[in-house]
C-alpha cells in the first residue's frame, strides 16, 4: 500500500535553485543595464505609441468622421477594440484572485505579469469608450456628479453607464491588488539597491515595508480580502460589457446568453494573451525554471475549458436564431454574419481561430509544446478580436430596415488608434519588465521547497550538507508538511 | 411695548455722540491712507513687492491674460432703428408669390423671418396646385443667398454700372435694326407686353412674333405642333387626372417634371385613394425607370423606338371595338401585344374617363396619341383642350431659324432671358452668338451663355422681384418681392422698360395693366380690394378668361398617314433615353447643393449623373452591379449624335433591355467647387434639319478602363420579405377582404398548454398595456399613406431647409453619412415577391430556387428584372417605448409628455449608442464640424455669411460630435401652442404642420395630434390600412403608415406567379 501522498511535480524546477538565485534572477533586469533586445523593442513600442497618440489627437481634433463609421454603423473598431482589450484584461485578476481563493499555488509564478497585463489592458480598453465619444471634453458627464442644473442626472438604465462603473471599479481594485502584492518585492529591491536614486524611489514605492511577521500577516489578510472583492468583479465586468449588446434590440446583439458567454470569452482571450506574453518573457528573462511547461499546460487547460464554453455559446446562438423564428434573427445568423454574407470572411476567421484552433490543445503533446502553444495563443488573440468585430459590425450592418444596410470600411485613423494602443500597452509592459519585479519573488519563494521529491531521494548526509541549520535528523517524508508553513525571507 | 426697547452696540451709539454720527456715515471707520500712498511717489517706489504679492500679481496676470486670450465669439446683431410695422422679431411673416422658371409653375408661400425668406411651401389657395410643391421649387430659397450670384452688371466681362450699361446699350439698341428676344416660355402677361414694347410688337394678342423666340430647355414642340394640327391651337391641354380611371403613359414622366407635373400630381393623388369608390389604374410603358413608372400599377419596359407602335397598336385595338378604321403599325412582339390587350380593355372600360400620355417629342406620335384620346372620347372630359396651359410654348423650329439668322450675321441685338442655350443646345449656338453685335444676358448667375454675352444685366432673384403669371386659362397669380435686393441687380423687366422708354417701375406697370385687363374679368367692385386680395392670396381665378381662343376645331387628322410616318422610323443599336431628374430638372438651377444632395427618387444616387442600364445586361458585360462605399461603378463611354461622354454605369432594375438612360441637367459647378458636378448630356439631344428635337437616340457604348465612386444612399434594394416594414395589398383583396386579409396583426409563436400558438405581438408588451399618459394632452404623430406617396422628395428638401440640416457633399454621402432627418426608402420587389404578398417571399424563393433558408435570403437580395416599387418616407418614429432613450448614458434623448422623442443637443456626448439601438436608423451624427471644417467649405452654404442667412433662427445649428434627428418640427409645435395660448383656445387640427407634411401636396404625410379624436392624423391611425413599422418590437411608434394598395388582381386568386 502506498502510504504517502502522491508526490507532486515540483513547481520550480532545477536542483540548484536557491532563494538568492530567485532574487537575483527576478531582479536581474532592474539591477542591470537594459539589454539590446529591450532597447529595440522599446524603440518600436514608443514609436507606435506616439503614432497612436497622434492619431487620437487628430481624431479628437477633427471629429469621429475620421473613422470609417457611418449612420448605420455607430460603433465598429472602437468598441471592438474596447471589448477586446477588456477581455484581455480578464486573466490577470482571475489568476491572482480566483486562483488565490482556490489555493492554486502555481498561480504565484505568473500572477504578477498577468496582473500587470490586466492593468495595462484595462487602461487601453478605457481609452476607446473615451475617444469614441463625439465630445470627449464632456466625458465627465457620464459620472453622476452633483451639479447646479437641477435634476440633470445620468441615465441609470443605460448599460453604458454601468460600463463606466464596472470598468472603473475593476480597474481600481485590480490596481490596488497588484500594488499591494508589489510592496514586499519593492522592499527587496530597495534593500539591495546601491544607487541612491534607485534606493529612494523603491523605498518610496515600498511604503516602508519592514518584512516583520505582523506585516506579512496583514499582507496575507489584505490579499485575501482583495481577492474576495476582485473575484465577483471578474464576472461582473464582462457581464456588464456584454449588456451593452444584450439589452439592445439589434438582432444578433439582443441575446440573453451574452453575459456568461462574454465572461468565458474574456477568460479565454485573457489566458491566450498571458501565454503570448509569458512565453516571450520567460525566454528573454531566463525564468524557465519558475514559469515551467507545467504552468503553460495549466493555462492551456483553462483555454480549452473556456474555449469550449465559447464554442457552445456560438452553437446556442445559431440554434436560437433558428428556433425563435424571428426573421431578423434568422437572417443575421443564417445569412448576414454567417457563411454567405459580405462578412463571411470575418465569420470564418472567427470559426477557425476560436473554434477549430483551440481544439488542438486537447492533445497533450501540443499543449505542452511551447511553439505550438505560442502559435495557438496568438491565433486565439486574433480570433477574439474577430469575435467582437463579428458581433458589432456584422449585426449592425444588416439590421431591421434593409434600406439602411451598409458596410464598414476602416480608415487609417481606425487602424492607427488600434495599433497605437498596442504600442502604448507595449511601452507600459516593457517598462514594467525593466523596473518592476516581474515575478512575485517573495511569494515564489514560498513554493520553492514544496516539491519534496528531491528531499525524499536525498540521503541524510546530503540533506545536512544542504541545510546545515538542521542539527537533528529531520528527514522530510511528506511533501505536505513543509509546503505551507515556510515563511522565509532572504 | 415694542417701542420701549432699544438695542445699542456701544455707549457712543446710546448717547449718539457727534463722533459716532460722524463715523457711522463713513464707509470705513478710519481714514484709509490711499491718497498719501499713491500721492507720494517715494513711498510708492519704496513699497517693495513681497514674494506673496509677486505670486498674487503673477497669478492675476496669468488669469487676466488667459481670459483676454479667449476670444469671445462675435455675434452680430443689428437692431432696427425704426422697426418696420410688419416685422416683429421672432415672428414669421408669410408672403404669397409665384415661382416660374420655365420648367415649373408653382404658386408659393414664402416664410420670412426678420425680413429674410427662409422657407417656401406651396400655396393651398391655388386651385391648380392646391399646395403641391416639389424639391426644385422649395429649395430655390437657397439660391437667393448664393454668394456666386452676379453682384453687378458687366460689359465684356468687366464690372460696370447700370448707368453706363443704359447709355451704351440704349444707343446700340436704338441703332439696331434686328432685335431678337430669346426667352423661356413667358407666362407673365406683363413681361410679354414689355418685351412687345421693346420689340415694337404686340405679343399679347398675336400668337407668333418672329422677333420673340420662346425656347424651352426641354422641348415640347412636337406635342404643341400636333395640337396645332389637331385642334388649330398650339397649346397644351389641361388634364383632369382626378377624373381619370385609366391612365396610360407611354414614356411620359408626368409626375416628375413632364409638363405641369405639379398639377398632375394633385389630380393623380386624388384618384389613388383606395377608400374611395374607385381607384385609378395606371399603366406605364417606358424605357427608363422613371418616378412615374415606380408608381404605376402596371409597368412595361419598352424601347423608345416602340413608342409609336405601342400607341398605334393600342389605337387599333380600341378602334376595332369602337368601330373606327384600323391603321398600319409595325408589329410588336407577342408579350407586349398580350399586355396591350389588357390595357386596351381597361381603356375601353373607361371611355371618357381615361387619359393617354406620351412623352415623345415626335409630332407624328403625338398626333396619334390625340387620335387615340379622341377615339376614347377623352376630350372635353378628362382632357380639356379649351382650357389650355401656357407653361410650354417654345418652338424648336423658331429656335433653329434664330440660330441660322444669327449665323448669317443679320441679328444685331439678342436679349437672352431665363435660358442658358449654350448649355442646353450646345456649340452651334455659341458660335452663332459670337456673330451677334449686341448680346445681352439677364442671368441671375453667371452661366455658359452669359459668359459669351457682351452685356450681362443681372436679373433679380425671383424672391426679389415683382411679376405676374397666367399659367392656365383663367388662373392668374402674382409674384411679389420678399426681400429687398441683395446685390446691385435690376429686374430684367425694369431694364427692358428703361430701354423701351417705358416710364415707371415694373410694379406700377403690372398694377396698371391688371387694372385694365384682369380686373374687369374678376367681377370685383373695387380694384384696390381686388389687387390687395390677389396680392395677399397670390392667386386669383377669373370667370371669363380673356385669352381663350374658343375656336377649337374638332379632331380631323388622317391618322393613317401619320401612322405611316411612324412606321418608317427605325432604330439601330442601343437606344439612349435622355431624361430629367426630379431634383435636378433641366439643370438651370442644379447648382443648388440641397438638390444635389437629394438622392434621386429612383436610383438613390446623389451628386452625379450616370448611365442607367439593365442589371442583367450589365452582368453580361461584366460591370459592377452592386454599388457601395468601396464598390465603385465602371466607366463606359457613350457615343451618340457625334459626341461622346465618359460616364459611370449604374444598374437600374426595370430599365428596358437594349436601352440606356442619362440624366440631363448636370455639368454645372456647385458653390465654389472647382469641378463641375456630373456631365452635361445636352449634346446628346438629337436635332434634325428642321430643328425637331428628340430625346432618344441610338448610341454606341464602349468600355473604358477605370472606376468611378458613386454616392448612393441605399445599397440594398429589396425589402427581404419583411412585411412589417412594407405592407401592400391588391385592390381586390382590399375591397373584398377584411383587415386580417390585407393588414393582419403581427403574431409571434408562443406556447399555451404545451402547444405552440400564434400570439399577437401586442400581448408580449412588457411595459404594461395601459399607458395613461399617452391619452392625456397632446400626442403628436404622423400618418403616412404609402399609396399616395410618389417618392418625389419634396419633403426631404423641405426638412433640410426648415431644420438647418448640413450639406455634407459627395464624399461623405458615399460614406453613408447622409444628414437627412427624413429620407425616402425605395424598395424593389425581388423576383419572388408577388404583388400584395411580401411575407411569402422567402418561402417562394426557397420553392422556386430549391435552396435552403440561407441561400433563399441571398436570392431575395436581388431585385426583379422589372420590379414593383414602393416608396417609404422614413424619419424618427417617435417611439413611445424608444430604444434610443433607454441606452443613452447621459439622458440626452428623452420622451416628452406629448409623445415626442426629444434630443437635447447640449447634453449629448456622442456615444452613438442611441443610433445603434434605433431600429429605423434615423439618427444622424455630426461626424465633423460641418459649418467650419475645410472639407465642406466649397459647397456648404453655412460656411458663408450670405449662405447662413437661409438658416432657420428657431432651430440651432448642431455642433460636432452630437446626435441629431427628426424633432417633428418641435419649433412649429411650440409656436402653435403659444399662439393658441394667446388666443385662449386649444390647439386645433391644422394649426401645426411639419415641414414635410406642409409641402406634401398629395397629402401622403399628415401631421397632427393623435389624441384629438377629430384630427386627420387620428383618422389615419384608425384607418384599416394603418400599421406601424416593425410593430412586433413593441416600440409603439407615433408614426402610422398606410398599407399600399396596388390596382392589380391578387396573385393568390389568379395563381399567376408572374407580375407586372
């Protein structure tokens, strides 16, 4: 009989991994001159970002007419990009909050960069509803501010208003959650910093973290509370975004399955984006032993599950389109958006990217292959953009009155603003990689010793040699014993 | 007791010492050392500025400088020094006057605000037009404020004064032996008599003068000559279409620009009411799909070369039945022949109650038409040759002779008034004009002809002019100025009076000639009363017309020899049919951007002319049939009559195969635009040696590489079987069936006891059935009759002008950003849509093509080869449960308690969510700052100080980034409510009118209070034919449409799948 609990595969690989190695590796970028690769990427990203900002200024200065929208198509790329970015901004909080509540230790290796991605993505997402307004300078009117105009008030019926609330709440909670997590790590950087400016900056940012037990205890509590707060937000944000469509009467938008479908889609796209970024980052920063194939595989499994939900949602929509017998719905699903309409190319792109493409992940060989994962994740990112494009543009282009049917053609400003946000996002992300502890190093250290396989196979001599602190013959027999109880600082 | 108490602040006050009294009178208790401080330069100089003071001054300086830098917009408002008696700022005045430009005669009512004409609508007092007006007439108000108008007289292209003009020209005219006046048809008796005085010729009592040449830019010479031969009277008869039960038109677009189309519209509309005892049946044979053709019950595409044989065959078929002799005609193909039997049968059934029109300018064909109408006994009943219309009197022959005479050099002086012959008749005239020593143009705006003239004596705009008119025997109307002249112009008549040596003003001249000629016929007692009343009403009908030439000889033409002439005519190759558009007309006023932006009622294309071609022929030739924003038209070269033009080719369902159509009137520069809009197709007009004009000719079409972007406002042409958008039925079903047959309630599938049942959609209402608010007070709404709406577009331009809608130009129109608050949707039937049965289209498509739903939908998108057509005016539906209102985050669009869906421009931040959630897509977004952005400066009148004068001061000009839409002319509603309040009575039906309904002479659009049980609009709402568009969405619109009824047999009863 097997008396021991099954030994888990270690979350951190390598025999020679020590706390100081983790610290050194994670903080390598901060403590060294930027690499050539970083400089090249940063240059490209800055140029793109400036180009995007230029496009936005031109847009705001001249008018929404510089986009390709028309009377029938009140929204197109603007809201497509908005929903796309919001969707991307979903994975981070899910990883850090939901997985924290479920005590999934593997999250620790990826939560920091994923959360950073979330913050920047939501920031980019917020740009679009802002600049898509005809009068951006009046944007503050969407807030229920007290005013001297008497009963002038916002319209609480409007899902767009709830969008504002949902996204700003999500943004602020995610930001706080992320920053709280950063504090101990900033302190580590501070402690190791030798340059005075650097030391000053990081000591300001670390809020005087001392690392005493009380601080750690409070840290844990706050993390838990914030995780509790953030978890419902993960579900509310995209549900509310989906209501922009679901509560309208546009055939193809007006659909009750949108909230869960959108949330699943968001997690789907968010994880794909995490994969895309992480696969590059771990390679470039030589952190393969912390962000392991195991992590990649876990995230691929999440992609399979959420991708499955999205796939079912597609089928449901078509079924309902047929089942209701409403000719407008039927037309949208049977013709306009589907196989034969003018947007058939977008529809088939979506089916390939989001329906067929993630199905390859069912094969273990593929989902543990880094190259395959990278390609599939990239295609999913594209597919999710097409999904939003399909919903918004196809449905609007052919709604009730055939006399108003039209097509959408993007202009260079449409393209410029979209590319620009990718540029701005990249700038933020590259700055994050350079100046922030990319991984939650103090948290990662807690799982360093959770894998007992090595210890189990170790002779007592070896063990004593490795850990001379232990005077007595303690031999770890079970990996669960020391897993949760180690609190170690460098 | 209260008096005994005294409060005091201190002992000083209690005792009221002198020191206290002294100090209490001062503002400050102590003397402030201001004088000392400012007076003493040393102390002032020593007073150092502290750091805090410095910051204060800096802050103040910065704030002051930045405040000063913010320029306050300069708004110019000049008050009256002496307020004119009739003007109250903010209150509109209306003046009755008359529009006539050689194409349309229209008595109008001009709305002026603070002395500026801003809106034109039809004059309901007129017994001829009864308030009917068209787009060309109502948008002519903009041409008054055209900054490119001639602003002073010119000699040889250089600015001159009127004195020098009068001196030089007076001398030249005195010495000239051969003076000619070339003008459009003159219906003004006073103008005619002044021209007569100038030419020393009595024009009033003499029908033909060799020196006075009337020239219609669109010729009706053939018809006039045929009538001269038939009845010894060269005139156009009047048609009583309200009595015509059977209307047959062969190539005559009588609802849009053909002859007195405004008057025909009125009569036609009254015969199209299915609720009346009878409804007229309208057959249309034509090559192009004309606006009239789209309204026909039966439309048969034929080549123009077949017009003669169609009339001939019809004549024979009728002749056989009435016992007259048959004539020899070229045989028609069997399909046409079979259809003609049907037509002949219907005509015979309604002998004396029918009308046959023909649009041909061929005298022989028109003679045959007269013969046919004579056989049918229509003269004296539906056609009145005794009471004639004077709106067309031009003669092709006389014009040709004039050109010959000019070429020979014998014309000393030529005065050109109201026409642009270089534009409309081409190079020959231009060459001949060079040989005329003294050429004078009275153009309002520089045109092709005035550019060639020695003297340009700019005429006043008609809104700055006095005039009179005799359009039809017994009907007179007056024109009065509604604004004093804007530029240094002089009315042409006054110029001519001066040169002819007639004293006084033209106004006095009209008045005195009316006193001697028209007043005696009127039966009034006092001339002043008669004059004032006529001036007030704008029109007057007299009992005993003076001008009637009662000797009309009976019809006695040898139709056989006429038919022989016709049968000799042969055509080869592709036949080109030149036509005029409802908005553009003959092109003399096509430089009006509002008209250019008005989509063609049939093709829905703006800002261009093009070649129309049958879609199947285009597909065979490999041309692009489906136009769109990024799907441009192919360019082809059309050669005819010795000239060729490169034009885009556009598919026109219903175009007769083997024919192409090109619209005349294009090729003028609009506003300050560098390039002309469209191309001038007048050179294609065919002239034979005698000067007879034909608007059809054979043409050669060749491919040209390249494409041309087209601004089309409607890309999808069929209604896709959606019978909750368009409802139509056939007359037999409407007469025999009940409401559930022709206008059934919309149902959806629901469940009851485990079974699926059809439930009326109203049952699904989530808002609760009782909406008590909707029954209290006013509830403004509209009723739109699809049966009487001809799709002319007058409502669109009227709405544009009333509501200051921006002109956005071709490129923006192409991008689908039309700003029209009111548009007219035009749907063609697909091949499988039967008359009166839209709902069954998908099933029929699937059956006929044996395809599933998906491909069935695909097939439904193609219009039929010769489709049935329906026009649907579409504007904000003012839904009681509006989709737009619930989604606006800032509550910028809200519902009034009078049923209006309101738009608060100031509150709008431009998320465009409302537009997305509008099922009717009637919301319009300000994509740019149209009144300032450079893209629009060439043609947007609002970017010009003068052009802005046409703006309605009651309606704000919307800024960039806000949403706008139809407000049901809320400014008029408010005005009417105020007026009623002052009068102390409730608002009554007819007190308020929207711009669109006020110009809809056919009465298709009715506006009013739905809660007023006696109102017309309420009757429209309660009518059996009434339905609401997309009713099943439960948005409860306040706009009701009435089912279209086609005078056809139902396909369900006859089982005839083909349709006409």
